[in-house]
């Protein structure tokens, strides 16, 4: 990122503080409005083909003790971020949480990390600057990527050119925190296969699936980090690769697919930048449980609630998903990716994936 | 007794023997043995009761004479005995009545009066005298001086328990420093274990009698309760009894005593709330009970084969064809004009027909002719004409009564009942009416079909029983009641004159019908001028006088009626302040301004207080029922011409539903005020807390914002005032030539209108004052006064000009300090 961008991000943050200043001076109650981040307030943007926030806003106002505390924390966070940008350093979300402990004001300290995370999200939305531009990283290292892709990464220690099959170990290529520093050089992959669990990713790599089918295997590591979603989006947009998502067959995994394809509720302001609406779901589909006679676990109460809440989630209100979710509620069962091993270790690479991908028209 | 009875046959003299040992006992003797009934069951209690009786008497006496009571109570310890002295400033007693008041039980002026007073039976003080003489053997020493007399009367007396008469041992005149009043001195065996109750009694008396001055001196302590008002309770007026509250025996006595001739006059004269109209309603109700109503049958319709015309003509002889025909015509038309017709209505119809035809045709229709016509038509109407073939009803199917009763019964019973069943029922009921014709041998049967409701119900019951038996269906209570109601509803009250008072006098059954009739008639509630509630204002004053609390509320309900006696319930609540915060709240109970100190648990007032959900009113109530906890005193006053007590010792109000309801409403009314006070206090506390936190956070935020933006610290007062929904008063001073222009701006950020009193003290004379402000000079300082009313979200400004060197000092009142921000 250029120094200009950093400077601009910093100015936008300080503008926000100035806004509070002006409110004080005008005798107004300091306040800040952000879109309500719930599933009831996301709308489908037809133009961009992604889900974005609707019109509903929540106001953080100094009217109440809670609101005043929140704004005080916001100002302290702004100061911290502005300083960080000035010094061209970066920090993780978790570091921000711990760092607040060192602030001179007890009232400004965060109570838990959810609070500091959501504060950064607020500032992101209000200032229009992304978290990455604030130099805020998630604490976990990014996920990995494996497949016939040649790229150049701009690191703090200079440029590196990497082939994501030949230059990496079995662990694959580590996706950097800000994938916009990557330049794609060459790509022999036919499609992207995003996999939820580490176990399945390792199975695919061990079985040589990426080589055999020219697949770019992206490890999602559960709910995918922004960097993972961003690089997936870039690979799709810039190289025209179809995106497929392979997860467990339970409601929580459908949400993983949802955040790849439609964007997450918490980062709907960035959907346009992170979501890949063309991504397709491979499975495990509830229909697969029946078709492949997979071993199952019964749905728990929280699973059922989650499925029912998905039926009300506008992102899942498509014919395909309503049918699958209702089928699963009827079955009362769920299956993991690894349950495919009940038919042998090679079943997934030799039978299940080829069949499903063929069905989906990817192969 | 059984053992005596078994020997009755052998010993004839047993009854005589028993009779010898039977003798009448005097009331005084009776109470001597039953002291507990009057509250003298122990030494501790006896002392409290004696004080109570003496003080109640003293208060009543003073108030009745329009004197503000001033009462002195002293208790002295004399060896094993206690001496009780009670002095009042009442009107005093005459030489003649004094011995009886103190020395004879059941002597008093109040027993027969329907008026609110403390004492009622005339037992209390003489019972105290009796108790004293029984336990100490000493006579009561009484001094009394009436207004204007030079000397006071002094008596020493005891109650002669055999005769219930005073026995005077000393009678002389003496001097006394009080210009008028009474003093009683009793010596009794007692103890001070009930000291707390004694103090409660005196203190509570002071609360409900804010117009009285009380002083209590006992061996250990000395209390004085000063007056809170000079206003005597409103004078009460005696009222006549209310018809709903009298018993049969009372009415019989009243009938003997009255000067009225007629029942109508009697009820109007002797009872309250009875005028001509109400008297008529009572008499109608009396007729229904005493004489019964007459059944009204439907007149024949055209398709019925009944020829009233012919029947009249047949019954009328020697009156000429034309006149007879006109007579018959007039009667038939008259009957047809009725929806239903009763015997006495038929009588009227025939009378008017006869008179009309007499006028027109000049023929006289005498009594016999009229009677014959009535009988002929009536027998047709009730289908009871004797025919040659035998019983008329059977000849051509059902009697017409059956059809009539069928319709009534069908209407009144549920649709689930079979038509045939109803028909069978109607048939049997009609037979009952037919049977009435022969029932009473003395006056040729009950031809007129006259029944009381009780008779009717008996018939219905019998017939229903038969129907159940023969038709094997159930004919329940409700159905019987409904049918009875339906038939009773169409029956007509008879026009018979009610008996005269002298006829009623001594006739127990008829008088009982009259009492029933009075109870059944709707009568306006009795007047309340016989009651003297304390009033909301004085309850609060009384509570304030005796309890140092933060908040007081009171409520006086409108009068209600229970058993013919009017009553008023009042409640008061004191909260907070110096009241003990630990433990349960206190309940003070009063009846006719007398504190009730014993048997708290048996009292209706306590029951009601316990049944209220005090949590709804912001008080702590463990378990959600029972007495509330915390610094609270709840006061309840029941005023009535006849407070229903659970016993003669008058310690607890009985559980009468009407009174309990009013007690609850009164308490809830006062409790609502308490609730809004507590809510307000809570919201002020929250506001203070919020102010404290925000008062810290916002300046810090402002400092930080200034740091980040690199500017000077912003002014945050306006923002804070707005956040706190506060009223902001701000001074703005501008140079203006040689002097300065001052403006004091009031900005109301709250959601309600605010009235402020602003005083600006200026060291030099202000000029060019804005409208509404006034200025007063005092010792070289000018007080600018301004009392603006500022609406919600509005502002107002005070403006003036002063020389440049002037100084100011702003004082703002009218807004709670939590809601006010002043910027000088």
C-alpha cells in the first residue's frame, strides 16, 4: 500500500474525530450512525449481485451512559489507529484489545474482544476505510492455497515469486493478510475448490486431487478470513476460475458457503470486495446423505434452530437452499465431510467429487 | 338435663325445685364475671382499656360541645396498684347524670343514635370503674365542673353490681382550676407490661385527632402531643334508620311507636331516603309478598272457539237486548285490548263497560250483573266453564291455560328440552291452576289465580318433580327458577290497599313481608352527614405531626353502605425519613377515630393490607404477600354509624366484604401516590448516577477529541445539558459601549414545561430590562426577579444592561437540582 493511501486513511479517521468535536461545539449530543448489522437489515444489491446493508441504522449517541462509553472508546481507538498509521506499523485485533488495557482511562478500555472487533467494524463502515488499510490484522495466520498458480507477492522484505504447487511444501502457499499485494503471473488451474476442514484438505492433497484435476485447493479453515475470501474473489474475477465450496453437511457449514458466496452479515459493507456470488456449493448436501448412505449424527436443538433461522435469512431464500434445508429438517440428520471415508479413503477423490463436479458442470 | 327428664315421672316437684335456684342477674354482675368481653382480661390490658375508654369519652364530650379537646392522662405507681387519672376540658357533667355515667352500665346517649361517635353502648367507662373497684376495692373519684358554675362537684362512687346502680360514698363540692371539664381517678391492680400498646394508643389517637392536645405522664416517660389544627371535625347529624339496615324486631317496635296511620306514611316518616315514590315501590313489593300477584292470561284470539260476547249475554238477564249487546261488546273489546289480563283487570274492564253502557242506554247494571259478567268471562278465560260432558278441559283437548303456560315455559327453558316434555310440564302446571279453584274452601277457591312467588315456586317445583318422575328427564334448579321468573314476570301486582299501621302492629307475618319488601326495593344509600371523616388534608397533617417521613399520602373514599349503615374509609401512608428501614412496615388501624391496638391479626384492615401486592407500588414485600417491608406506616380509618367489630372489646373490624373493598380502594389510592413518588425518586437517583458517569466521560472524550484533531478543547456544557434533558441557564455578557449587555438564557431540554424562579443579584443598577422581569434594590444590591415558564425544547431570555464594572450572582429555583445546569 502506498504512503498516500495510508495518509488518506489517517485523515478519514481524524475527520471522524473532528465530527465529534464539531458536535460538541454546536451543543449537539455527540453521535455516530452505523448500519444495523443484523440479518434483517441486509438487502440484495442487484447491480453488484451481492448482499449489502439496508437502510436501518443504529445510532451510538452520548445520550446514554453506554453510548457515551462507546464513543469514548471510539475516540481512543481512532487515536491509536491514527498513531499506528503515522508510524507505519500494524497490529492484530487481539493486540488492540490488550492494548486498550494500557490506556490511561478505565472507561475507554474494552471489556472483551468482541467489543473491540465490533468497534473496528464500526470505524471501518463510518470512515469508509477497510480494516486492512487501518493496518489491522486478524491474529490467526491466513489460510493456505495449493494448486497450479504462479504469483508474485509484495512482502515487507521484498518481492517473492512463488508457484503454489512447485515452490511450496505439503502445507501449501500461505495467503497473506492483505491479498491485494499479490500479482497473478500464470495459472493452469481449471477451478477453485474451497474446502472447509483441514483434514479433508490434507486428504485431497495426499490423493493428488489438485494435480489430477488442475484444481486450486483453498483451505477455508472454518469461517473464512477476509483474506481468504478476497483472494478467492480475485482469482474468480481476474482469472475467470469457477469457484466451488466443499463443506460439512450441517447448518453452520452452509453459513461458511454463504459468506464466500454472498458475504457475511458483519462485513456486508465490504461484500462487493469480498463476496463471490458465482460460487457453487458442492456438498455435503442433505440429498447426498441419502444418495451415498453416509453415516450421520442426529440434529441437535441448536442445529434445528440454526436451520430454521437460515430459512428466514434472505441470503438463503433460494429454491435450492429451501429444498435442501427442508429436506435436512425432515431427515433430522447431519454428516461431516470425512464421513465419505466410510466408503474408503479414495472415495472422495475418485467418486464423490468427480460425480458432483460433473453434475455441476465444472468438470 | 337428660338425667332430670328420666325422673320426671317419679318426682313431680323437680321443676319447682329448679325454679327456686333460677334468678335474674344484673348486667353489672354479668360483666363482673366476663371482664374479657370488654377488654379487661389482664392487668396489663385493663390499664390500656381504661385509658382508652376514658380518653374516648373525653374526646367525644369535648367535640360535641365544640371545644378543642385538651386531655391529660397520668399513671402513677402506688405500691402494688396503679392510679389512673384522666382529665379533660369537656363541658362537664351535671350533678344528676354524673353518677349514672360512671356508675351504671349501659347508660349513655349514643346507643340509639345513628351517628358516628367513638363510644356507643355506654359500657366502657363504667366498666373501667367496675374493674377498678373489683381489683383494688377503691371507689372511683370523679370531679366535674360545668361551664359557668363556681364550684366543681366531687364524687366517690362504685357500681352496685346487684342493681347496676351507682353507689355514692362521698358527694361534695370542691374547687378546681379548670373552668370546665371532668377528671376521673381510678385505682386498680395493673401492670405496665402493655406500655408499648399504651404509647401506641396515645400516639395513634394524636394522629387521627390532629385537633386534640394530648399529654401522657407515666412513671417512666412523659409525652406531649400538640395540636396540628384548630379545626374541629365536622359536626355529625343523627339520621333515621335506612330501610336496608333494620331487622324485623326493630320494625315491629317502630310500628308500635309511630304516629303514622298508613304504611306509606310510616316508611316515609321513620326511615331515611324514603319519599313518596320509594314508599310506593316498597308497598308494591309488600303487596307481592303479602297478597301475591294475580296471573294474567292471554285474551282469546279470533281463531279460538271462545265467545266472550255470548258468555256475557248469557250471564246478563233482563237488561234489554240492545243494552246487553252493548255491554257484552264493551267487555269483549276491553278484554281484547289487553295483552294479558288478570282477574282484577277484568274487574276494572267490566266496571268501565257497565258505566259506559249505563250512560248511553240509561239501563242500570248493578253489582250482581257485574259480578255475573266477570265470573262468566273469567271462567271462559281460564277455560273452566262447567259443561254437560264433564270437565271442560278434557272435552276439547287441552285447556287454553296449557297453551299459554307452554309458551312461557318454552321461552324460559333451554332449547334442549323436548317439546313434549314442556307440553307435559305445562299441562301439569295448568292443572295446578285449575286446582286452585277448589283449593281454599273458605272463600270459594282461588278463582282469581292469586299466588305469592313462594306459592308459585312450590307449584313449579311439584310439577317439575312430577315431570322428572314420569317423563324421566331432569328439570334442574335453573330451569325451575327461570320458569318461575317467566310466570312471575307476567303476573300482575294486585291493587289491594295495604293494611293500616294499627293492623300491621302485632302481625308478625305481615311485618315480616314488609321488612322483606323494604330490603328488596332499590333505595338510595343513606346520607353521610352522620359521618365525620378526618379528611385527606388532616390525615396528612396528623401523620406529619407524629412521623418524620419523606413522603405522605392520604385518600378519603366516598361513602358506602353496609347493612343500612353508611361508612367511609380513609387511608394514609407515610414513607421514608426517620421511619425504621428494617423490618415490616407499621399498620395503624382506626375505627371512628379510635385507635385499635389489640388483635391486629384478626382485623379486616390487616387482612386487606396483606392481600395487596405492594411490589407494584415500589415497596419490598417478601414472597409477594403479607405486610410490606421498609420505612412505611400505613394508616386506615373506618368511620361508620355502626362499625362491625369482631367482639365487644372493639379491637378488630370484622370481615365485611363491602367494607373490605373500600379499604382496599382507599389504600390503593394512597399507594398510587407513593408509587409515583418512589418512581420519581428512583429516576432522580438514576439521573444523578448518569450525570456522575457522563460528567466524567464526556469531558474526557472532549479532551481526547481535541488531542486527536489538534484543536482547543470544545465547550461541552450545552451538549451535557441536552443529554441530561436538563434545564440550562446560561449567562452571556457582551461589551456594549461603556457598559455591558447581559442576557440570561434558559434552555429547556426536558420533556416537560418548567417554571423557574430566577434571581440575579447585580452590584449596579440594571437598565433596559426585558419584559416580565422586575428589579428591587436592597442595601446597594439590585435583585432582578424573573419567573419564566419555558416549554419543552424551548428557550427564553432575560436581558438587561449594566455598567462595565458590575458583578452578578445567579440563583435559580423551581427545578430539581438534578435537572439544572447553571453557567454563570
